[in-house]
């Protein structure tokens, strides 16, 4: 067989063990440098301005042991995930509906672009007026923050779909539903995942900011409570928890993305 | 016998963009017909509107004038929204680009047509497997398109259309983008498959040799506005050995005649 696929020979060489160690070593060194800088900041500026890493770690441990960390995380996640899910669903469905009608798209687009400019956090006090001090005002803010990101990335993905594939499928006799489900949906998955990965940290941030304003529990509530009593260590511990939360969810999203896009050429070794 | 496909006085001009003159006619007064089981080749220079012609026949684009008869019945429409691409699966279309779905493996790309038509069963699966064997793709069933060579992708695209057995197959320079050696191999593969089933094929190319090697009859398109400038019956008997097509009696004379007509 003369038709040996080019990719077999060129690309398939896996990274060697030594290169992997180099990457891990580099990451560890960077993390150590950051912690060292943190410690240096605490020593020169004092614990009121810069909580020392050790104290922050001790606080995290205490919060983990007494169960407050878990209940705060659950409270924050509850709002962030619900808002994320609602916005994700609408952010995907709306572009799919608009796809069929250029006129409807033209009608809706200015409204979307216009309302996108509204500072969502500024709506919070007004939303509290409407919905009280429960989860609802936070949920609305999170949903609005996430919706635009998912909507715009999905829309860009739909516009980027290869028209020739759709034309091919129509000639073969595929139904419009089939084309939407397989060709358009699969083509825009990379865009969709990019949108999700940008949106999720923002959903968590939005929830935390919402909790600053109104809440009885949650990571944001903890940070705000600590700030009010000048407990810098508490603020740092809260920020670390928020970071860990975002990282953990991102890892989950990355895993799902790798699985959903397993057909794509592997470009992880690509050098920019 | 009435022709299976009949093109009558076909014309095409693209709609004017805002503030511009309407485009000139790409096709004008273009007429020809194809008999059942015939392998018709159409030769024309680049920009002669070959792809436009096939797009109109496949109904991925509208005609501006003229009529198309399929099995004696008119299938013409001027309304882009009333187009029926592939008119109820009676017309297969192998485009210039392979248009394989990048997330489907070789076998799944071939089965795509059967899947969307609800014809996926053991018999059609076996047929797909047989076609994959016939074009030398055995062993590459689970490879994704980006892992295949250009020639292999062409073969996959070709059998994706052959597998659902449309009565007419349109081919738009399907082998233009591969090297000469691979092209000869692909032509041989195509002829072998065609001898097995004798589909009606309309094959468009800019390569006179290819038009002679494959066709029963070759039409020559003029420059724009395109119409049929000449028609040549290919006197070379089948089965043909495309690798030695130059040496076969009748080739040189036919080549000269067609070349004189291609502007």
C-alpha cells in the first residue's frame, strides 16, 4: 500500500518521559516561586495586607475540618451551576432557532448586542428589590453573565460551519433535523466548549460578587464576612477556595471536551 | 428510448449584488441529454461553469433559464427555497472536495448516507464493506479523514455515493487535486466499479485524457457563456486499461479532435 497516511509517521511520536518531567518540573518551580513571593509579601508588608501562606493553609484546614468549607462551596456551586445550566441551554437553543431565519437574526441581533452592554452586577440591588435576598437575584445575574458568552460563541460556531458539508448531506437526503443535530452541532462543539470554559469561571465570580451583596452562606459570604472584620487570612482562604473550585470544574470540562472531540487531530504537542 | 436526464436550453446568471450590474450569463442555451447506463464526460476550460452546471442538475443551485427533465418529468424550479438537493436521492453528487465528515471514521462516513436514508441493515452494511474492499480501503475503516491520504479520501467520498446506489451520479473533477499516479489508479477504480453496476454518470473534467479514458461520449463546453461546443463519441472499446490509454488505437485521433474544440 503506497497510501500510508502522513499523520501516522509524522505526528504519532508520543512525548518522551524526560520532556514530560520537564513540564511537571517547570510547573512545580513556578508554583514554588509564586508561594515564595506570597511569603515575601507577607513578611515585608505584614499580615494585615498579606496573609502568610502557612496561616492561610491552616485556616483552610480548619474550614475543611469544621465543615464550613463544604457548605460554603455547595451554596456557591448551587447558584453558579444552576445559572450556568440555564444560560447554557438558552445560549445554545436561541442561535439554533435564529439560524433558520436571517430576518429574525437581524431583528434580534441589535437587542442582544445592546443588552450585552448592561453591567450585570449593577442590576443586583434592583434584583434584590424584586426577588428578595434568596438565591434568585444571584441566579439572574449569573445567568445573564453566562448567557451572552455562550450565545455569542455558539453563534460564531454556527456561522463557521462548512456549508459544503450541509450541501453534501442535503444531496444525500439527510433531514434538516439530522443536519442540525449531527453536522451543525458537532461542528460547533469546539466553539461551545471554548464558551463554557470562559463562562464557568465567570459564573463562579458572579456568584461570589452576588454573595458579597446579599447572602447568608457561600464562599463570597465568607470572604465578605472576613473583610468586614479585617481578617485578611480569611479573605485569602476564601479566594483560594474559589480558585480551587474553578480549577476543579475546568478539569471536568476539559475531560468532557477531550472525550467529545476525540475525533480531532491531536495538536497538544503543537508548538506555537 | 427516452433519455434518463435531459438538459434543455439551460441558462444561469448569478443575482446582482447591491449596486452592481447583474452578472453576465455563465451558462446559456446549454442542451444535452444522457441515456441510462451511459458514462458521459464533459470537458471545459477552467471557469467554463462546469461546477455551476452540476450544481444546477443536483439542485443545490437554481437555473435562470431552461428546463431539466429527469426520467421525462420536469424537475425545474427558479425558487431557491423549492430546491430539492439530490432530487429524492435519485442524483448522487461527488464534489471536487471530498466533504467527508471529520468526526466520522472511514466506515462511518460511508454508512452516513445509508444511516440518514434509514437503509442501514446487514445487507447494506455488507455492500459498504465490499465497496471498501474494492477500492483498497480495507484496514482503514476506523481511521478518521485527517488520518487518510488525499487519494484515500477521494475513494471514501466516491463510495459514500455509490453505496446508496442513486440512478445518476454527477462527478465534479473528483480527481483533480491528486497526483497523476494516484489519479490513474482512481480512474481505474472508478471504471472497475462502473463496470460492476453501469450507473449513469456525468463526469466533469478539464483533463481531455481523463474525458477520453472514462467516457462513452465526451461533450466540450465553450468559454463563457458556456454552451455545448462539440460532441465526440469515444471509439475505444471497453474494458479499457487507463494506464495505457495513450497507446490504445483511436486515442490519439480523438484527443486531437477534442483539443481542437476546447478553446
